[in-house]
C-alpha cells in the first residue's frame, strides 16, 4: 500500500473506558492515524536521506487529566510544510497574502481544519477518502472537546485531542 515501515507505540493508562465515547472517537482517531502514516511518515528512502531511521514511529498516548480524556497522536515524520499550506489557502481564496502574513504559526497550522484544504496534493486509498480534518474537528467539538496541532517541519507532528469524560466514567474512576 504505502511501502512505509511504521513502528506503532501505545502509551495508555488503565482507564475506565466509556464505550459510547470510544465509539464516537473511533472514526476521527482512525483518520488521524491514517493521515500520520500517509501524510507525515516519509518513505524509507526519504527518511534515510534525512538521516532518520528508515522505520517511522507513531506514538499513541491516552490518559485522563482533570476530568478530560487526553489523546496524543505523534509521528516522527516530515511535519507540516506551513509555507505550502499557506500557498494552497491563498489559491483557494481563504486568505489573501497580506492576511496570511498576520497569522501566527498556530493559526497557519490550523488551516488544515479548513474544508477542502490538505497538505497533500493527491488522494490515496489510505487517507483522503471523504473525511477531512474539518470533519474530524467537528466530531471532536460535538463531544465538547478540542483538537490541537503541534508540528515542526522535518521533525514530525503531534495531534492532541481533549474530550470531557462522561459522568458515568467519572463515577467509575
């Protein structure tokens, strides 16, 4: 499929899981994992050129902090090319060049949540099959949660999801 080698590490605390919460998070999490592999992790050949291990690493961490279910999906891939993303946003008429210059790095990274905007040029069988990052964000927000991107070009990307635990889970914990 991708010809990429990916090591997946799970760092999950024992939690009193709420099945309904997990059911609602399943599709967004699956989309984010697919994106990390397809968009983030480079091919073994490209990783070697950049003096990286030919096998990429994807870390999934979950814990509970202050009544919030917290999930981190972190890859050691290429990171988000903000300049490329900004050019695409300008071409689509989302922002003018002048408006783009006034945006912070975080606001530029958040352009990924704009409908129809992607950091990748082509759709593959692994990602880009209809659920964009805008839909992922909407699904998380429906759960009264938040989604944050932290990325560094050439180093990787971390997606942080925080969703309030249900009353049932809080009682169990």
